[in-house]
């Protein structure tokens, strides 16, 4: 069944335009509240958000929806997505909500939903909510005496910081490490620097002055130039870049070289394997992860399973097959011993622990393999997806034939924005570049 509202990571779109309007947000609150209203107890939902201007509108609309069907609402304020997932479990909520468009610009916003165990919803549950949104919800309205209440909670920042710190070995401290942290002017602008400081690091913070418009703007995990410059300026040991909702992380070594999610998964997986704490003798990654990662893991006796793009699919595979490490090249790192979703801060802390234990610089610890030449091109479109056209299908088939036995091709529509992502990798950089360029040109002409 075609889904009208939900994509690969909740509901997302331009603020105040369908589907990210106050009306749809209110109906989503009503529908999700109805779907998770089970039993006769007093139901509760926790709501966090990042720092976008439109967060105020979406938050209030959701509150109206949830309270109208009898759910009590606990407002967390600006809070990382993984913190919302953790607090959903910790506070015994029936539902968790994060208002964020992750790494997108401020103009966009989104609604991510978590079940009582802190996991993102299944396709089946999202479809149930979609059906309810499109129905007459008046029959589910609570009686006047049963309306929900809403209140803000101020103690949750400290709770998340303490939770993140407790994922580290006992007595682990970061004394002597100078760390630059870029919070992308987003949800972690308070908690991430505080957590690092409490652990003893010498902390230099950037991207910690949100104004509603500057989230992810020339900062954060998708724009690391400012972080690289600051690492050089203050001669830091490491740079840490989070995205707008802090569910992904990218690192920068002491020389200013970027360390992506593939390298971070290699670091954590090998460390846990040596400690005897890596389950299933392997990890879960997506089709976008570099073939170099897979080859490196195989060389040290570890396996790698691949899923479609999206940390939700990574987590689903991890849960089904018993893995405890997974993630994406973009920096979503899922460590299921601690978290139920990608957690940029927790992942960064684990890498810092490896650094501290080894006594070696980031440039040695976090560059485990040489990635194969990989090219990613994004093609924006309007209207129907150009992937359905005959010319595009033929061009994709031709590109796959060119790369057969010498590389990989992945062509997919983004689940969060109107973009076709064309990625190829292989031993021959010229072949990879030309294959992606020619295919992207065909897609652009068919838009």
C-alpha cells in the first residue's frame, strides 16, 4: 500500500507545507495516541525536539492531538533523538516522539515515533497510524474529564548525560584529551559538551548557539569544514561532529582528516571482538557502506550483513539476528548493548575509550582500512520519481553491467527528501566517476 505520510524515518517535509503542517501534526498525535492507547491506565507520551523554529508549531499541535485522546504529555525541550528513545523506556511512556528533520536544513522538520521499548515503529504500525490519520478521529476523542495533561520536564538533560557516561567502563576518564565538539546548533548543544567535560576532557565547543535558523548550517556532521579548522586552531586531539538531532556522528583526527561511520564501525567492532563482547562475530551495515569495510572485517575474521539504507532497517536486522553493532557510513552507529537507535554521543564516547586505552592518536586508531573509490551524486527532482522511466531503467542496467565483477552500484530514492542518490564504488576510480556521472545525467534529463 502506498504511504502518504511516513518515509524511511518517520514523517518529514518542509515546515508548514504538507505533510509537515500543524493540522497533520495534530492528527498524527490523535492517531498515534489512539494506536498506543492500550489498557485502562493513565497513558503518557514524551516529546523531544531539536532547535528548528518550526518545532514550536509542531510541538503544540502534537500536544493538542495527544491530549485530545486522553494521553498525558511530558515535554522534554531540545533533546537528542537517542535521549528521547531512552527516556521513553526510562519514564515508562507508552510512546516517544522526536520533532526533527535530522541533518536537513531548518526549513524542514519531521516527526519520529518510538514504541514503549524505545524502538522506531514497524512498517505495520506506521501503516496503522496512517490509516487512522485519514479516518474520522472524532470517535476516539476523550471525554472532558479524561483529557490529557501536558507539562515540561527539566531534569531529563542530566538523566541523559548520566546514562551516556555509564556506557563507559568504570573509572574511564578523558583527562589529557583536547576535544572539539560540533553540535550543529542542534539538539545536543547542551548535553554533549557537558558530558565530555564531566568526563575530564578539555572541551572546545562550536555549533552551540542555535537561533531557530542555523541548525546544520555550515556545521555538524554533514559540513565538517568548521570542525576541521577548529581542530587545527586549538591543536585538538580529536574533533566530534554531531548532526541536528545527534543520532549520527563523524570524527576528525588530529590532522583534520575526516573519519566516517564505516571507519568507526571497524574500530568499535574490532575492539569489542578483542574484548569478547561482539555478538554474532560481525556487524550490520547498509548497502551504502564501503566495500573496503567489508573486506577489512573479513580479513580479521568478522562478517558484515547489509540492509537497505536507514538505521531503522539496521536495527531490525540486529534485533532479528542477534547483532550488537551496526550502523551507516553517514554516522548512525547503533550499539544495542546500550541503545535502541543511532546515538552520536554514545558512539563517540566508545571511540574515545578505545583511544584512551590504546594511548595512540586518532590518525592511527580510526583509519583501519583504505576505502575503495566511491562516488555519490544526488539528483533532485519534482513530481514522480524518475526511476520509473524506461530510459533511466535502461541506463541503470547498463551501469550495472559496466561495474559487474569490479564494483558496486546503488541507485535509490531518498526516503526523506525528493532526491535520487546514485552511488558507485570500485577499484578503478575513473570508471566509477564516469559511471555515476553518465547515469546522473540521464536521471537529470528525465526529471
